[in-house]
C-alpha cells in the first residue's frame, strides 16, 4: 500500500467511525466519571472498539486507545516499536457529553518513538486534518503551510490549557501574557489542528497524554509549526506519557514564545 493510500484509508476510517458510532449518539448519551475524574460515554467505548477492529486491516499493528488500562497501554508501547496505532476515540468527551461541537477522532501510526502518519477528524465541521512525516499536512485535501512572515507576539491568539502548567505560569498567563487573546476549546487535538491551520498563532499545554498529541503534533509540525516543551526545544525526545507543548506557527515567533514560557515558569 502506498503512503497516500494509507493516509486516505486512515481518513476514511475516522469519518466512518464518526458516522457509525459517534454522531448518532451526539446529544443522546449520558456520561460517567472515570477514576481520574474525566468523563466517559458509550460513544467513546463504541468508537474505540470499532477502531480496534478496523485499523489492523489497514496496517497489521495493534491499537493503543485512551480507554484502555494504563498497564495495557504501557505494554503495547514497549512491545511494538516497529508499529503501533494510537487512537483517541473521542477527544473532547466533556464537550461531546454536553452537546458542544468541539470534539474529534484522532488516529496516529507510531514508529520508533514518533508519529509517522496522523489523521484527526472533527465531525460536526466535517474537517479532516492529515499528515505524513516528511511529506506535509492537509485539511480536507488542501495543503497546510506556515506563513511567510510571523504574526507579532503581541497580536497573536494563543491556545492555552492551564491545567498541569504548574509553578507561576497559570498566574503569569492571566496577568502578563505577551499575546493579545487566548482560547481553550477543551480538545487538545483541535488545538494542534487549529495551530496548523493558522487559526491559532501560539500554543501552550502543561502535560498531554500520548493520544492527545500523537496525530496532532505531527500535523502541526508538517504544516510548518515549530514545537518544543517546557523542558527544552526538542519535542519528540521527551517522555511520551506526559509531554508539555510549547509551539508556534513561525520559527521567529517560537523563539520569543518559548523563551517567555520557560522564563515565567
């Protein structure tokens, strides 16, 4: 199978699971609390089960999903360096459960510590973001590219998730942030995609899980965004389980943004 065909089948898979398992349940299901306090619905479980059946037919690798137990997730990541599907069956479950349209299905193919292919589908807006490492990123088939000139930090819109930032950053973000405005849609995958599409100029998250960034970070990077973490400028070499994110649409903006974020921790 060609790279193009594999990515197209991933996109079809995200659209199909949304049509069959997710959207028929939108505004129709109740949620319960998991042990970590986050929400879970019948749609999350149905979507994950569907993806666990469908994805190995595209490429013969096991599937690591958000709604698996932590021990199984770790065992899968450790045992499959040559290929592993990583999925978030619904990113933005709280939004989904409350009738808000900001949620996605996220699919990534992971090899040797980083993502090689990614597809994120936002069903309410019918937007599918895709990327292949070294080949670029797309929105519904249209190429996503970085701007030639940076937006000034003072004019930027930032996607900021203050949870897990720790230290002084949450207060500093509220009181002396260098950007003009911030947003938080409650779905990390959308933040990555909106950064890639130029709807955001900057991004800051304190700690994302593997399925939060596996597809999204690749899409942003292949769209020309620059990625780092609060620990340094090398994004893909950090702990895969709890990875912070400091990112920008343009290298010049990234330098200023990363310096500000790390100095204000």
